């Protein structure tokens, strides 16, 4: 069945995107069976639920580049391919069951002529289970070399475009290329995926809006994302003009993975500050509640492939290189560093620290050598050239000042270095230093530890040792508790750390090495992949237990996921039930139900007052507004509604109509606890800028909506615990709400008001056969539960309705306050009001009933 949203997905981007040449026709032998985004129409939901799978479960790995080596045969001029066994995407398959099928989707490292693309695509699919995206050259240059490398990558590494010379300013054209490229990736994914069954795992910042395209195609897609770079703090991330689109793209996943808690914390802070989303730990897993869906957060650093590294160490060429290094640097201690040539790897800072070390400890001159391997730069630009110029300037200065015949303090290897050669240097180095000022993960320390453990230079009985000096701004740092952590900007402390590592006693080096090796060997790439996929399976297991709706346009598209019985309240069905009923009870919340939260003027307008009066004047109706507001406010605003019942402060004070007195909903309440709670709240008010205290007859409310979101939420948690401790033996209840912490008497709730009103009606011999309850927040959930539990046997129609599509105990929903008012207007139009001169029907106190 074709999806309604399957075609013309470029319409998602409001601006016109880049023109994209047609990709080759769909690949053969691949089943495409996308699900359907359910609209409000129930028939579409049913259609979506009828779709079944015809394919066995597969893992679809999506990344910018395919894990392939590519060469062109000089004789046939045909492209030849082989798997890159050092690529992370290739290695992670070891974490999956043997029977699992793994499909790779990504770009090729070479440009393929359009005339060859179909043949190449067929060959890659059949022989390698790879699906190439074939991005046009100009598009790829703008997408990868432009937006990814010159805008996202610097920003995620805390580099802001303060001036044109410092970093590239935001370019809308590059952003369009990024969107277009992600759309092509989405097309390819949907060509090969059966989204009802397959698990799709997207990798890194190149594809951060791909989840939006995929979720739009199928609401039940099982989708995970892992970010291999840092995620910046909210202050940095919020400078990105397309911050909302990217954040919502990630939130369309079921599981989002990060290397460290710091990166996850920054992401959660952005969700809190920009979208008002709260998170909580659920049985050890962090979950974000987003429109009825739980988006889980995974924190686990990637590992290395132990077998691959060990096999390289056993190669004859590696053993020869180890012997060569041992002879060349005989009698010297080696420090190794392996870094890309870019401004974030801290190469110049490392060299400055080494220079300071040789200056401070003359005895180390002639005995200590820094082997610095420089990987080719992944991008070009002024910043790379400047980093390279500065690196060589310092390097030459060190070698001139401290070098001698037969001794060169710093040996730089600035060329492509084969894995066997790197492994040889790792295995011979007494210490490894990673001094990056910002790095996503960096697996160099892990590789160094394994190479030291399996070094061909040592015999089986030799003691294995290793020492690490690691920047605290590198993703692997938290997992290496035995490393000497340093601030790379503090040159003196880095020099001191290197000295400590060099002179440390062998037994301590051995203990640190053993601790690191146990971790690295048990947390390899297979463990990482297996753990992520297990969490993705758990995160997506409830997809078929809920109904879903697609909401929003463009890159703001998202899916609302709700319980199967949850449906929009039909005006026709409720009006029909209203007409045939004899006695009715109507319960309404005020703020967010009758009047929008965003309204500056909260008083009811003439239209709303007229509707309420019409409903109240019908002798069959008992109408109550149950609000958290105080009695004076409700009395003033609704003074013109003579027969309207009111419950203030969530039911602490109740009034049947305008001519009756306010009565306590809770008789004999003890409020001495207020004197205990008040000074505690005032303490937190003074300590939290922007917070306020609201004093009610029934309790106290601490508001923090105007405080810093993160600090306010943190203070609210602390206040909750503090109040619960000091009020443990008092008849008071501490509750957390949206931007509030409230203390109120035990036994006060909106649900109890509904229960009492229904009991009064039954006692008077007028049990309702029609009950409607409409509210919008957590406090109204008590009412929804109460009307179901306390409805008499005579009640045939119950309509519990929440405002907004969100998880609720209510069976029905309306989208906003405007729909609520229209619904009430429809009921009022079918009412038969009694002349206003007639006296109110009930003059009864609750004390008489209870």
C-alpha cells in the first residue's frame, strides 16, 4: 500500500531546495513497504495497522560513507570494491547475531558517472549489501564540505563564527544542500527498508534531520541515532539558526546515543530550554517524554575491534617495524601521539608542554622522544594551514634548542601511516598522550592499551605496562580512570603529567594498565553495537500498542503517539447523547480549557459567559468549573453566571451557585504545616532568581516558570525533597506540577469535587445519565478517573476529554480551547433553558451530605 506522505517529500522544506538530478531507478529484489502516518481520520489508522511485514528482520546502517575501499581496474577501467575492515561501520556487525542481515547505506569516496551508477548499485547490493546514494558532486561539496565541515563541525567543537576569519557564518544555501542530501538518503533507506520490521541505525552529525524524513514516511519506523562528535552546551547550540529543525529531527528517533554523559546532558538541556521537555530516569534509562512518545537516551562510548588489532600485531611486517623502532630508539623512552592535523587536536599545545618539560628537567634531554604521527587533515582551510604552520614552528624550535647529534627530541611523521606502522609505535611507546582541546571520542588510547598488551616486543612472561596522559575534553577520558587527566590549555600541568607518567614506578604502571585493558577488552565495538541495538529494540517495542498521528509541516514534522482507545471527541456523538439524556453533570477546568494559557486577559468573554449561562439555565444540567484559582478571582470573573457551580483551589472551597456561600471541601483541615513550609519556600525563592510564591487559603505554591529552566528544575527537585522531609508527619501533600511545587492539605483534589457533586445528585434522586468532564493538565486527571469510578448505574454516557493530544486517562481529546468553546456552544444550542427568574435548583451544603 502506498503511503500518503511517500511522494514529494521535498515539500517538507518550506524554501525551495536545490535541484537534484534523478537517481537510478529503484533497486531490484528489494521490498519497499512503508507504514502510513495516520491522520485524524480513523480509517487511515486502521489502514496503517493492517500493514504486515514480508521481510525478515534486518539492521540497516546509514552513514555518510560506505565502509568500502574503491579502486578502478587499470585494464577494464571498472570500479572494484572491498570492505574496509578498519571502518567502524563494518566492525559493528560483530555485535549482531550471525543470522542478522546488515545493509549499509551511504556515499562512495569517488564520484561515479551517471552511466555507471545503475550497474555499480546493482553490484554493491548483490555482493556487499551496500546501497550507494550517489550524491551529485556539487551537492556533496556543499553538504559535506560546506555545511557539515564548516558549520556543524566547528560549532559542535565550540567554535563560533565571531568574525569571518574565525569561522564560516551561517549560509542558507549550504543548509538547503544539507536538507537535500538528507532527503536523498531517506529515499534510499525507504527503497530497501521494511520499516515495520527492520531496525535503522543512523550515524553522526551528517544526517541529523534524516529521522524527520523517515518518521514522516512511516510512523512506526524503528529508528536509532548515534552522535560520534561532541554535542555542545545549550549556550553554543542555540546560536545555530536551524537549531529547532535539527533538534526535532533527533527527537523523531526512538533512541539517541552519545559517548559521554556530558554530551547527553547538553542535549537534554537544549530540549529543556528550547522545547520545554522534561526527562527522567526510567529503570536506569534516561527517557524524554515527547508528544506521547518516549525518546530514550543511550550513553556508551564506542570501543575498538580487538581481533582486528591483534591480527595486525601478529603480521611479520609489524614485527619487523617493532624491531626497527627498538633499535633506532634504544635506551630512550618513547611518548607517542597520533592526531589529525586540525585546530582541535591540541598539537601546538602538546609541543609547548613537551618543550617546557625539557626546559624544566634537563636530565630528560637525550633520553625522551616524542613520536608525533599526523594523520592527513580531513578538511582544508586557513585554520588547518595555520595549525600546521604553528606546529612546525614549535617543533623546529624544540629540535634546534634541545637536539644533538643522534638525538631528535620530536620526531614527526606527517604522511599517511599504515595501521601496522601505527601499531608498532603504540606497542613500543612507554606513554601515549592525547591532548585535544575538544574531541568526540578518540580511540587512540584504546588502541595503545591493546598494542601494549599484545606487543611483539615482549615475551609471554614479561610484565605489561602502559601510561596515558589524556585531555579531560576527550570523549574517552571518563572511561579511562587510570589515566592522568589534564587540562590541555594548562601547559605546565601537562608537562607535569608527562613527567609523572615517565618516572612512575613499574608496579603502579602495571596496575593502571591492567585496569584499562580489562575495560577496553570487555567494552569492544561488538559490545557497543550489541548494547545499542538491544536498547533500540526495547525503545521501539511499544510501537504497535499506540495510535499515531503526524503533526506539523516541513522539518517541524513530528509524531504524536497515544493509547489505542484515545480519539477526538466528535461533536455529533456528544450532542446526540446530550439530547437523549435526562440529567447531566458537566465539569470544566478553566485555565487552558476555557481560556488559553497564553491569553494575557484571562477573564471570560461575553460569548463564553453566554454559553455557560445557557447550559446552567437548562434544568437538566449541573455545571461546575473546577479550577486551581482562588475563590475571589473566580467569583469576580464569573459573577454573571448565576447558576454556575464553582470549586476554587482544586476543590478546597466549593460553591453551588452565586447565591450560596463558599464552603470548605475539606472539613476540619489543619493548616499549621503552612508555618513550616513557608520559610522553606522563601529560602528557595531567595536562592532562585525569577521564582515566586503564591499564597492560597488551602496551601502554598512555588513557581519557577520565569527562572532559568535547568536551575529552576533542579531547585524544584531539591525543594520537593526538602518539603517532603520537613512535612513527613503533617497532614499535607507535596506535589510537583509544570513549573510549580505545591503544598496542599491531604484529601483535596479535583477528583473529590466531582465525586461529591455526583453523590449530591444521586442523594437528591437525580442521578446523571450523562457526564462530561473537560480539562487540560495533570490535576484534571483525577477528575477523569473520578467520574468513571463514581458514575451511577444510571449513567450511560461518559465523556472524559483532555485538551491537546497527549497521554491522558481521558478517552477523548480536543485540540485547543477554541474547540472546547465550539463544543460547549453546540451543547448550549440544543439546551432548553429555564427562565432566569426561577430560583436555583439546589440549596444544599456538602456538610449535609458528608
